C-alpha cells in the first residue's frame, strides 16, 4: 500500500506592468491600474481571496519598470504583498532595461535567453537590488518573463545565491523556455546549482501539453490535475496566474470566466489543504527528486474548456 504523502502547491502570481500598455502610450497611473489592479480583480483582490481561504502564494514581481518610472511604480504593490503575509520573489522582463518614459519605441531585447551569461547575471543582480529597494526581502526564487530561461540563467542564479528557479514550461519549449530539460519535466529537479521547480502541465490532447495557468485550464481540468498529482504522489504542483489575468486583455473589465476559475481553485485548495498544502519558496522546501507525469488527456474535459474559452473570448474579453 502506498504511503500517503502531501503534494506541495506553489500558487504563483506573475506581477508586472504590461508592456502592451506602455507601448500604447498610456500614462503611468493607467499602466499601473490596468496591469496591477485591473477592474477590481488585481493584486488587492487576489490577496483578499488568499486571506479568506487561508492560502499561501508567491508573487513573482518584476521591478524592471522602476528603471523607467522610479520605485513608486512598483513599491506600493510590493509593500501590500508583504503586509498581507505573502511572499515576493523575483520576476524579470529585460526589455524594460532599454525603455524610456514617453518613448514607446525604445526597449531592450525582450527575452532573457537573448543575453549572454554575463549579461543575464548582471540583469538578475540589478533586478534583485531594485526589488529589495521596493521593500522585498532578499529573494531566493526566480521566474523569467515569458518563461525565457536557459541553462545560462540557472548558472547566473546559482552564482548570485538563488536557491530556486521556476521558469521551465514544457508547453513553451524549446523557445522561449529553453532550459535543457525534457518538455514533460514537471517534478522539481536539481540543475545548474539551483532547484528547478517547473510549471505543472497537463496533456490536454494526445501529444499536446498545456500549462496549469488560470487562463489556460478550466476548473474541471485544474481539479483533475490536482487529484492526479495527489494520487500519483507528486512532490509539487506549480500553478501560474498573473496580476492582470482575471481581467480582460485591456484591463478594463473583469473576466467572469477567469475570476470563477481563480475562486474555484482557492476553494478547492482550501478544502484539500491536508493533501495539497500551499507552500512558499522562502520556507526552503527540500525535494527528493521523484518523477512525475502530466495528467493524461480526456476529450470531455478538453471540449468543455474549449467551449468555455469561446465564451471568454467572445463575451468576457469585451472592453468595458
């Protein structure tokens, strides 16, 4: 009889100013509203939902826009996350390093993998300093913007004293998610001097992988993936959300489908906390390196989500 084990859940929220709003020429206050607190379902709402259900989460915060707009573009959000008892870890979109306020045409290279090892190390070190200047504790975990990381990224992180990376997303491999792991790798694994904690995937149709992301999976798929992880004895599940993901793409109206998924996920994790405890990187969890496989496809589950996505795209994504 298999010994009952718990499956750690990393509920991660990538938190950033969206480049599309900067490139559209919106003033900073509007960029912040549409990216971080859109339509009443941004960071503040997500923090309230987490508190209501007694869940832990990791907010991967990108401080790079402070190079353009100053620390106050990000600092209030960092302070709110820390005050709520949730953790802040490092996120990085390097294109902001070449940006300039008032000039939407200027930007750096968009993907971290387009930089050399030395350049990556310098970018990550600088971003860490900016994040700490915004009020975050010294980060121990990293996720690259767009999951754009390679083995040089892991070397740079190890050189800088990071313990974890969570950039490997086999659904986006081999580009821009370019770490030298198999696409189906979803279990935490030691690599390059850090522990890689990959984004969890499901196989939604035979041979096709889809990430465990709020806007990517239905509630049924999320619950099935969690049940699968517990039944198979997986060490961890890594869920991805975004500060802006529960609103439409314009950031002007809540997306009811995505809000329902987030609320359903929070309720499911609260109900299953004994088997699926939410976990944070700052607790320095250790992993044995056991294998894990994505949830197998189910035509009915996938068809339901596809129908749901049509409603989301046709109705929920309308601008207010």
